[in-house]
C-alpha cells in the first residue's frame, strides 16, 4: 500500500515537471526519458537518505574510519539528480519550488488516506 502511495506522488511530480517545462516552452519528446530518470533517481535518493539516517555517515574500515557506503551512494545519486535537473533546464530556485509543492501534496494525500 505504501508503494502505491509513493507511486501516485511520483506520477504527480512527473506531471509537475512536465507542466513546468511546458509553461516555458522547453518540453521536448526526448525529455520524457530524462524526466523518468529524474523521478526514479529521486526515489533512490529518498531511500539512500533513509539509509544514511539509519546507519550513519562513518563506517569502520580495514584501516580505521571511513565514509559509509550509504553516504557515498547518497552523494552519487545527489549529483545525478542535480545533473538531470540541469539537463532539463530547471534552475535551483524552481527545483526547490517543485520539491515544496510535491511535499505539500504528499502531506495532503497522506491526510486523505489516514484521516
């Protein structure tokens, strides 16, 4: 059930991104692939963030302390998400706006389901 809830929010985020690009006359057919990749990577980023929160940022290695694998993965995915936003022509201020709108809608959907 949670996966269905997350999938619905991801579809909304995908539509928000497409609508943003349409308003700026900047949506091409090829962008569909980039948008799908962006939404998928945002899902991965969410999971990676949770893993960092659960396991921490430092791990013990053969030669002492090192960066945790979870943090390394989180950083790599973050860079990929940033690159995809740039490739789609979405500047940082608009990225934040899209994130906030998605979060507001997520809370609304959550309230609808559990109230």
